[in-house]
């Protein structure tokens, strides 16, 4: 249809054979008649038009306006059979563009029409037939009325969908559940169509549900604590502890998704619609299958299924377990971590210690598979008094330390038996747990499982030598290392300690010796059995006589006293003088020998 302008100048054609026979009134009437045949259109709206003609590039459409509109042929790809005379919907973009042409769009008409249909479907809650175009993150893209809508994975079905690809390229009925006009997003759901159908079925199942009822269901979801079973519209929980009488770490060890299984109803809550299911309850308890030959003292074989801080559980049969307490894993008296002995999956043999079939409890032991070390025939000879051994420090106490010589054989080393020279207040000053220590057996009591050990006894008692070195009245260099209320502790040569009353620390200038100061000291007392030496610095310059303190000795017998008295009576003054000189000479030689001996030991120690 050609375009007729409203402001056409008829005078231009007058007298030229066109319109020359029409009067002005006739012309006006003709224009009015033509205008009456045309539609009044509004931009930005969807109207219906008729296809006038079609080319490879364009489609000419008449919408009853002054001029026909042109639409790109690409917008009709979904209508390959389009022909002249067909009616289509188009969107009026512009009544008249720069070229005076009517601008139409079928694509925009489809979009506008689609949104109208989508909004109507949401308002009226109608079902729409959509086409699944592709998979996207978290769900599917569904084409409805030419608009791409999002179908979340959780809205595809009432049960979890693990493979979205099976729906791609297929038609699916959906409902519009949400429209976001700001982002032009549409959310649809297929699940709502199923839920309505299942509600009646779910209520029927709940009404007929009863404890002990056996049902068939499909595993729809699996977690580390159990599986959810679809019972036909209602879900139930099968806890991991109710799957098998045996111990399992995860349901997937015995079950798989979409598997059909039979379960029994253990409990249910009508208000919360919670159903607890069981699977192992359909089978007899395995304790009933435990053979009568299993009794206290017998040996059983099994696999470790759990390890705890206090012990491990050995599975003898699926569902029949016995506890191996950590104290029954080794003859050693020192409890250790059960994982030091075994781990989950280990297959081993054990001895039945206790058995209660009614309570379904059993305790086991593995140390009983070996001989008790205290009952070995060679114990008395191996750990005889005086024998030397090496052990590991397992525990420290205020009074000593416990040394493990072998598994199950422990001995006590008293704190006083650690060193001849050092006064050790706590064993931690000498060793630490885990250290190795050489010892000698001091005492053995096999009946009471007691073993007394000593470390210092591996060497000779140096106090036998010190007796000749630190004689009463001898002078030695010493360092003040500490002070208490009444006494000061001195560090003497050869690594021993001595004591000095505080008033005996006074120096010649009447000042007191301080800690860390090294001075000469005179021995005033020597106690071998108590391993104690008393010294004085004042005696080095005061010139006061030193009173000899006799070394503690055993009381002489009457026979010895009489013999000594008789000998003294027979001795002459000359003999006494000669003996006295000889005694002093011998004491000097012994002292020199003792000092040399100590110096050799000190060099070896260095």
C-alpha cells in the first residue's frame, strides 16, 4: 500500500489530468474517506498484521496503517512456512522513521507477549509447558514463551537430582514461582506439581504407620550419620547405627544411592513427621550366633574396628565385639596409647578374660598370649643381686624413679642411690623420662614383683677415698654456692659439697664471704656414713685449735677393747713415739695416693 500524505497539495496536479475534475469539497470528502479506511496506531504496543509479501531478506506486513511495515526475515526463522496472507503479531517501534517508514518488530512482539503470558501464569497459577535448553550452575535453563527461565536443582523433583543432564533437550511442565522485573529473571518449579500429588499419598502413609511395620523404600540421600529413605512421599531416617549389627564408618560401605531396601519402623512423631527406621533389626542379633565354645580363657580371632584412649574393640563376628583394655595389651606396668600397639583394620588373636552373654559384653587381652616375665624360669638368675642392666626411665617420683628393664619388668631406683657425691632432691635433677640408665640390682623380691636398683653402686664409694683427703684440720679451696638461715653450702674439689656455719664465713677483715666467692676452708668435721663435711674459713686465720671429730665406726667388742688395753699397757713410751711418727708418715702417703686417685677419676670424667 502506497503512502498518502495528509498535506498533499492537489493544486499541483490540477489541469494536468489528475484530479482536475474534483472540486475542493469533493477532494475533502475523498481524503476523509481514505482516512476512514486506515487504523490509528500507537507506538510501543503489540498489534496483529497480515503478511503482504516475503523475500529472502524482508517480510512486508500490513497492520492497516497508511503504510506497510518491513520486518527482517531472520525474525521468522521459527516460521519456515510463512506465506502471504498469514496473520502475525508485531511490535510497533516507530510510526515513521527518518525515511518515513513504519518500523515493526516480531522479536519484540514475542517478548512482550511472552511476559504478558508469564505474568498471567503467575497470577492464575497455571501450568506451562517448557523446553529445557541447557544446564547451568545450580539448575536448568527452561524456555517458556521464548523467555529463558531458571529452574533450580532443588525445584526439579522432591528427591535430590544428581544428574541434571538427563533433562536437557526435553519438555517439562513447570509453574512460575517468582518474577524479578528489575533483572527480567523468571524462576520456575517442577517440584510443586509433584508435591501436591504426594501430599495425599504422604498423609495416607502417616495414618497407617505403626511401630514394627516393615516398609520398602528408596535411598534418596546419604550422609555420614545415616541415610534418608523415600517411603513413597514421606521420608524416614535410617541411622548409621541401625544399618548393620557390625560397626561401619559410613553408610556407603554397605548401601548406595537409589537402592531399594526393606526397613522396619522403629519410632515416629506424627506432629513433626519424623520417622526412625531400622535395617539391622530385620536380622537376628549376632550374639545369638556366638558358638558355645567361646568361654573365659579361650582364644578368639577378629579385626580391630575402633581404637580409643582407653583401649580397642576387636570384632569377633559382625556385631560381636570385645574390649581390649590398654592394660591388657602389654605386661608393662606403664600405660601407653593403644595406638602404640595396634590400629584399625589389624587382624589378631586375643584371649577371653570375661564373658557375659546376657549383657552381650566381653573383655579380651593380648598380653596373655605371651608368658608373664615375672614367671620366667631364668628370672632369679637374670636379675640376681649384683647383676648389671640398662633400662629406660618410665616415671619420676619424689622418692626416686621407675626403670623398665624389659617389658613387664620394672625396678625402683631410690633418689639416694643415684649419686655418691651430689645431694639430689628430685630425680628430675639427674635424668628425665625416656633416658637410658645403667643400674645394678640391689634387691630382688620375685613373689611381690619388686626390684630395687642402684646407679651409684656401679662405682666405688669415693667417700672411702675422701676420708683420707679431707682429714680433720686439712685446708682446701672452696666456693660459696648458696646460703640458708644457719648454714652455707660450699663447692669442694672433686665435685662434692661441704657445709659451713654462717658465722664461720667471717673473713679476716670481719666481713662475711658472699655467694660465688672462693676462699680457703679448714675441715672441722667429717662424717663418712652421712656423706657430710663441715668446714670453717675463720680457722684459716684465727689459729684456734681444731677439735677432732671421730669418724663414725662400729662399737668395738669387749675382746677388742681388752686387747687394745693390754697392748697399750705393754707399750713403752719409746714405742708409742715411734708408732706415732710412723702413723703420721703413713697417713701422709695415703692422703697423697687418695688425691692422685681422685685426680685420675676427675680427668677420666672430663
